[in-house]
């Protein structure tokens, strides 16, 4: 895999995160960046540590829980050793709803676990409310500059 390739993984129940993942790759390709996106349930767990430039877009469901398609991958990453992701640069876009007590909890968990396993946060996490479009667009523009 090319060192510069951006991998976007989305955790979603109703598709918002998937749409954003597609927007990231369209914007990235316009900048001449190589970009691929996958649902979190689609990837082989053993490939995870090879995603050097990783963008996570993840909503929160239930009561502060991971969306269904993110649960198994999240558990796998939780089980990695400290330092296993030392070649990974990452940033997280969290989707949620401020009406819930555990606002954007799943995205917060991703942000924390990636750092815990040795990955480097290259851009601050952004937590989006239900009207996520403007915040997401701003994060995409800003985060892609890091990888340009
Ligand atoms: C049943 C239900 C439970 C939800 N639980 C939470 C929650 O605990 N915390 C939060 O911040 N947002 C919560 N949300 C809001 C979603 O994360 C938000 O609508 C998000 O944009 C959905 O993105 P997705 O289509 O990618 O899944 C919930 C929404 C629904 C419908």
C-alpha cells in the first residue's frame, strides 16, 4: 500500500457517515490524493495496522454506543497492544446529537483508543450535532491539508 494513501473507515446506522466518507474521497481526489473508503465491517482486521493515514467517521447509537457495523472492529482495536498502531496517523469525525447525554461517545472512544494504541493524532477530533454538514465540510478541508 502506498504510504500516502488515505483510508476512510465509517461507522454508521443510517448512512450519514458513509456519505461523509464519500465526500472525503471526492475532495481528496480533487487534491490529487489517493483515497479509499470502507464500512468498518468490510475490512480484514489484520489490515487495520497497515492503514497509515486513517480517517474515522463514526456516529453514536443506542445510549452512547458504537453503530452495529463498528462494534467488532472497535473491539478488535481495543484488544491491540500499546504501540501496535505506531505507524498510523489519524483523525476522527464524530457524528451525534446533543439531545443525548453521551454526545458523540462512539467517536470519542475511537479517538481515545487510537491514541492509546500508539497512533498519532494529526488533527483534532470534531464532534458534529445533527446539522453536521458545515462542521463536516470544515473538518474535511482542514484534515486533507494535513495529508496534502
Ligand atoms: C436511536 C438513536 C440513538 C442515538 N444515540 C445517540 C447517542 O447516544 N449519542 C449521540 O451523540 N447521538 C446519538 N444519536 C444520533 C446519531 O448519532 C446521529 O443522528 C448521526 O448523524 C447518525 O449518523 P449515521 O447515519 O452515520 O448513523 C442517536 C440517534 C438515534 C436515532
